[in-house]
C-alpha cells in the first residue's frame, strides 16, 4: 500500500519486502475435469499426465474406460500403487533434462 500511495519508492524495497505465495486451490480438480471432458468428447486418443499424484486415479480410470491411452510421466518420482494400476504406460524424460549453462546459452547460435 505504501508503494501505491507514493510513500515508498521501488528503489527502497529490499528482499524482505517480498514473499512468494503459492496457492493451488482446486488445480487437481480442474485437471481432472479437463481429462474427463477430453475423454467424453473423444477429442484425444492419448493423454500424458505429468504427475504422480494419486488424486488423479478417478480421472485416469474414466479416461481409460472411454478408450483413451493414459500415459504418466512422474518426472522420475515413484508412482503411488493405486495410480499405477490405472495407467497404460509410464515414461519419464527427466534424464534428458540437463541444467542450462547461462554462458553457453548466450553464445549458442539458434
């Protein structure tokens, strides 16, 4: 408020003036609804979910019942048993991800 009221300048802000608020209300539910919608409307043949969360068991079961090939990428993490029962395949590309060297990025021709 002080910044908006002109009582404080951007230059006066320090690291302690900032905080990160991460709020994921209903994200799993929204993803589940998207999966259900895609499956019921037959808009896709395959869904690749990047997660290992067993909250997606109902969505994966529904998609498979509708004939959708349901692939999971758990980013190298262990998949919960109840979820692994309801997927058609497990792939991960985490091994192919490498840290980016900023110097190399700046000098690489694109």
